[in-house]
C-alpha cells in the first residue's frame, strides 16, 4: 500500500522479546514485550540465514514457522529498498515484511509512546 518511510528510528524495537504469535485467516500478529505489536496483513517471509523457512502467498496468513521465534528478541531492523522491512532476531532468524501495490495494508507497527506506522 505504502512505501516504508526512510526516516524512522527503529531503536524502540531493539531488544524487545517476542512473547506471542497470533494467527488469523488474513492477519498475523506478533506481540513483543512492552506492548509492542506488529500486525501483518501482507506477505511475510521467515528466514534462517539464507534459508527460507516459510513464506506467505497472497492474503493467507498462516506461517506456522514463526512459533520458533518465541522468546527471541529483535536484534536489528533494516530496509531492503522501500518495500521490504527486515527484523533480525537474537536466535539468528529474520522476518521480512513486504509492502506491495495492493489496496490493502501490508503491516502496521505500534508501541506505546510511538507513532503507529502503517504500510
């Protein structure tokens, strides 16, 4: 729906532990300590190094491999261009969120005291 803004300070996410993964038919939610939420409606990819462990297609949001991330913390956040946001985790895995040209939200990130980011 939108491009990822280039001026976001992602430091509020660093060190946050993943406490809960919630699955719905059209949405996956990642809940981190401190009431930080990443709500995913678009495509997502779960990676372990160069190996892709899981990838969603279209609007179906059941990526069971994300359960392996429970207890891991966000170690870093980076952008691959203006359409892919990647979260590196303390267990060596990574999660990539993809924005596209569809009329739907791809993902949103909310945290207390931070502006909600909707892409």
